[in-house]
C-alpha cells in the first residue's frame, strides 16, 4: 500500500512573485566631461569678462578705472544722457542701422528668392560673390567702397555709410532666408497661383508669412552688426561720426566712464536682440518639426 504524497513546506515561486530590484549603480564622473565643462566655462569667461568689467566700471565712483572700485554710483549714466555730442552720435548710429537693415532686408529677400525659386546655372557662384562683403575684413571693404565713391564723386556721409553697412548685412539676411526657403514646400505657392492668386498675392499671403520670423531674426542680427561696425564707418562717415567712430576719437585723448555706460547699454541691448533672434529661430524650427511629425502620423 502506497503512502499519500506529502506536501512540501518550501514555498512555490509563482509568476506574480516580485523579484527584488537590483541596486542602482552610481554613475561615475567622467574626467573628460569635467575637463570639457571647465574648458567651456573658461571660454565663456574669456568672452564675457571684458563686458562684465566694462559694466562694473560704469558704476565706479571715480574716473580712475582700477581695482578695487571706490564706490557705487550712477553719475556716469546721468552724464551720458547730458552729453549732447554722444547722444547725437548714438541717434545717428541708430538711424544708420535702421535704414541699412531695411535696405538689406529687401535686397537679401530678393536674392534669396532668386537663388531658391529660379533655376539657372551659377547659383553657387552667386552665393560666393554675395558672401564676399560678409567675410571680407572691414578695412578692406571700407577702403574699396571709399575708392568707388571718390571715383564717382559721391561725398561721404549718411548715404555712403548706409551702403557700406548694407553691403555686409545683405548676405547675412540672404543666407538666413535661404535656409528657411529650402524647408518650404514650393507646391503651396503653386497651389495658390492655380487657385487664381497672382504672384504678388501669393508672395504677400503665402511666401512672406512663411519666412517672416526668419526675416525678423536676420534683421535683428544685422542691426546688431551695424551698431558695432567701426572699420567701414570710419572710412565712410564723413563729418558726422557714428557712435563707434566717435568713441574711437575719444580714445586718443582719454575718455571718462561715460563710454563704459554707453557701451554697457549697447551691449545689453545687443544681447537682448541676439537672444531674441536665436529664440525665434529655434521656436520656428521646433514648430516645423512638430508639424512634420503630425502630418506624418495623420
């Protein structure tokens, strides 16, 4: 007679039994990453230390620009707004930059449309020719334009400075808009014209809204470059100097911390413009990616 099987007291493992989680491994700090961060911090310190120093000296209590600072004051900003000659130079620079950006926006947009929408040989040659004023040294560009204007008997002044600034802002606007036009589907413009809209209406209601953010960003960058240009402005200024040329003239005889104050304001304004341009370009790129993903999913 066989005996009945006995039940084992050992617990039976089931599928629902939770296994203990393995201990988390601590991530080791890589020496290469630390060195990269230190190098990046050193680069940023090297780039922005002069700007920070200028901003600090604009609040120094004495005209002597040495460490340590003798106190905190805003008298140099008050003196800046009471200096009529410097305010005149600043307003003149703003007017030159505004007109040069408007001219460059129209010319750069035209060249970008020609390079992207028309089929012809020599597109790369056109891009190379238009890029020369952007990459050429400012002294070379300024002297070349001065020779042209003197040969044509055109006196230096507001018009010549605007032309000089537009010469290197136009390629910047063109290249930024070219990258945007490459991502646009030309069939949308063809569909607009097939539905009865002419070229002008298609440009105004289809093409321009598609590139307006990139156009605005390029204009902000061009405005910053125009406010900072000194080499081209020095040769083409004539009797009325822009702000960089005016400050350069002060350097020969010494200057007060008013210069630190004005360049602190211009530097902060330039950083805001550049930051706004970068944010607009990145936002537009992300929005395009989302639209492409949504279109692919649907």
